[in-house]
């Protein structure tokens, strides 16, 4: 009887273990940045808030049919609850809208860290703008996550800027870590972008981001307990055979 029970225990342990999802996916949309907030809007009419589109090029678990071309819900961020450069939350950030992702049981992505920008603020207001200048702007009383670089062409058209920033977190089931690399491109130098932010209180631009997920390697307690039961059964059989 015990010998028949042990394979059942081992199979049950395997069946109850929810394997992590891995791979990468890209999203695109529109971002609006103020001194203290980041908000998101879908690029397509009717331009619903807090939405972005998953693009082609998904890998791993995200290669499932029906994922590419679907949308995600991406929640707004506020410096009060999501400070830059220190661990917080985790807070709900991204969830998958497609029926395929929901049926597959994809967890939500919770955010718990926003990386500091890596550049100095020394060149942020340097004029005239030039190719190769870099800038992480100062936020009043707090660090900034943004890394600006002025790219070619040079005169007479002047440089054009890219802005990047990095988020990371954990999934809602605790089985995966994730990291998101965001990029926005501007056809003007970052000095013009920052002047608009100062004058208007916000800057709005399209963005693209790539998210990569990897296993957190945290075994589930139920799995460990069932494996323990199975091993105990094996030990009992060994003792019975030697008696």
C-alpha cells in the first residue's frame, strides 16, 4: 500500500508546484512626467489612461499566442509612495489584460525599486546644447531616475535627446523577479525638454520599455512538505525491506 502511495505523493508535489514564468516582453505607450508623478496613456484611440500595448518580439512564457498585440494595465507612480533610490512596497504596477495571459495564470508585476539616474546634473542647463552631453536632472529634495543624453546630429540641426530609466520588482506570486528598461526619444536636446518641464510643469512623450523576468528561486512550502512526505515513505520502505 505504501509503495503505491509514494508515486502519488511525488506526482502531487509536482502538480502543485507553480513554475515561474520567464522571458521578456516589450510595451509601448505615452508617458507624462511631472516633478512627483509618472502617468501612462495608450497610444491608440480612444487613448485610455493606464494602458500600454505589448509589441512583437516576446520570448519565453510570453510567446504564448494572444500575448503580443494585447494590452497591459500600468499604474501611475507617485514619489510619495514610490521614492527613487530606496526600496518600497512592493506596489501593484503591471497586470496583463489578454484572455490568454489570464487563462495561463500570469501574475501581476509589483514594483519595489526605482533606480537613481547615473549622470551628474552639471550639464543639464549648459548652453548651447551639444552632442555627447549627459544629464540626470535634480528634483527638489529628491533624486531623479532619468538619464538624458544628447545624440547626433550636430549643427545646424542640433542634437536630439534620449531619456532612459530603470524599474524593478517582484511578481505577485513571489516566484519571479523582473526588471524594466524604459526609453523615450526626443527630436530636441534635453535642455529643451527640461525647460518645457520647468515652464509647463510636465512633459509628455511616447515611450518603449522591455521587461525581463527570471525565477526568484523561492520554493513553495506546500511543495516542500509533500516532498518530505514522499521521502519519509521511501525511508519507511527501506526499513521494511531490511527487517
